[in-house]
C-alpha cells in the first residue's frame, strides 16, 4: 500500500468512476497515480455515477467545492493533492483558495481560470465559438465522432473509441452535458483567486488543443506564484492518450518535492450584521429588557450561523462578524438572520463581500473585512447588501439582486458596484 499523499482527482464531464477502468490507457494511468499515494476518484453531482440533476439547476462551483470536501471527509482525508482537468479546474482553484489547509498541491491539466474572452483576457474563447462547442456537445455527445475529435491520437483505435463512447453516454445525457458546459464555460471567472493559491502548482496544457487553449494554461501559471508550466505535444484533451506517460512522469516528479506551506491567506466570504437603531431601542426599553432582547437576537443569529455552516469571528455589541466558505450560503444565512430577528421585533441589516482574508490564529482579518463592513454600513433597514464580487460568484444559484450603483467605500481604493439581495 502506498505511503505517499492522498491524491484527489476531480473527474471531468464524461468520466465514470467505474467504467473509466475499462477504457484503455485509463487503468494504466490511474494505477501509476495510485503508486504515488492513495488515489481518490469522484464524479461530481450530475455526472458519472452520481445522481442526476435538473438541467435548470446546474450545481454552482460552491456546490461542487463542497462536494470535494465531503468526499475527503468520507474517506478520512485531511489533506490531499488535487488533480483537476478541463472544466473542473475553476472548482479546484476555488477549493484550494478557500481550504488551503486541505490542499497539499495542485495539478491542473488542460484547464482555465476563465474560458470566455474579455477585454483583459484575449486568450479566451469567443461567445460564438462557445455556442459551437455547446451545440457540438449536444449533437455528438457519446458518439465515436466526438471521441475522435477530442482525442485525435486515438481516432483509429476502435477499442478505445468504443469504450470511451460508452463511458461518456453512461456519464450524462447529451442535453445535460450541453447544459453543464454552457454554464461552466460561460459563467465561471476565478482569476481573482489565483493570487491566493499558496500551494505548489503544476499546470499542463496540450499545445494544439482545440477546446482548451494552451494560452489559458500559461495564464494560470503566470498568475499563481511559483507555478510550473509544462506544454504537452499534440492536441489530445484529458489525462490519457498521446501524452499519458509524459503527464504521469511530470506529476510523479512534481510530487516528489511536495512540502507543507504555511498558510497566511485564504479566500472567504465575510458577513457583517447589526441591529438598526440599537441605541434608540435600548434607551426606550431600558437595560433589563434590552439585554433580554439582545440575548434573544444573539441566539437567533448563532442558530442561523450553525444552520448555514458560518463561523462566528466576533461580535460588535449589537451585531456579528462571520465567515463562510461560499457566498451563496452566506447570502442565504443573512436572509435567514433577517427573518429570524424580525420575528423578535428587531430590524437587522447585513453586508457581505468575498475576498482575501489574513489568517490570524483562529481569527481572520484583512481588506475583505473592511470592505464587508463598509458595505454593511450602506445597507438599509432589513436589507442584505453585497459587493459586485459576490454577485458575480453566485451566478446560477437562483439568487436575484437589485442594482444599487457605484459607491465609494471609506478607506478602500476605487469605486465599488453594490447590489441588494431581492427577498
């Protein structure tokens, strides 16, 4: 039994943890990975052997990052090397930024931080080309034609093409696959998290890939401190086929030098809440009744933090500061706090921001805290106000917002686009 690190593999769409071992090259690659440590494979929700999901409820990156943590918990792993490919890369990057103590190293293969082109991201793919990819997936998913186009070096290998096609059909339906790609290629942009990756990182990209441009891999390596970039020959997409031996060798060499890294920064969502007009309320009620009401408020807030897996950082007399692994859960917690305290006759307001936080023992600090506090100060009675960063990160969650325009935040550089959460 290997005594190396745990190796968690984020399977891409079209993989199936049981059938993958029946596809030529796969079993050889995974066996080699298992020689380096304990191999942990999982199919994310909605794909492979996992339960299906509705096409209008595609899991967000927050859901998928939570799944990764649940898998590690289930197998008793406290720290793992994370290997992600294709569309799973952004999820792995965010998981590493949010849970740096659980990630020993990152291996990123044929993936990206953002897929669609932007003014400051010329290596992205045009919306028209994404349309073509999604249409291609919907019409050819699970067919030999798609396998041959995705893995051209195996186009003439009949056994490989037949088994890979079968695995793909078993992993997802064509419409489900198209819906997932439409979401994952268009809506995820995790570039802001790259500076927070603090673990050794290896980035591999196929030089002539038709789907995942090598320039996107170079961008990852250029923006993750100390990352190593390896350009692979050919145009195959995935862990196997033409470059399988090279990929396995690069990973083996990379992991040989793995070492713990002291954690100083993480990506977190910060929530500030406080009671509106608390001074006036305390004066009208008197000390004893006010203390009783404040105790009830504190119990209600702590119950919602427990329910939504928030971590209490501090209290401010009439409010709370808390952190969350994901922004959608933080928003829903804030809404639940407003509802629970309203039942007590108390009006609360809340503000949230997702960003870089400094780890100070059991406490957190840093610019994200200041921004969240300033956002909360601009919230009206009974409002949940958020930064534009949060709005962008919860796309696909079903949470809706009202635009509140650009604002200057005291002591924070630049202007900030703010939104309020619709009830």
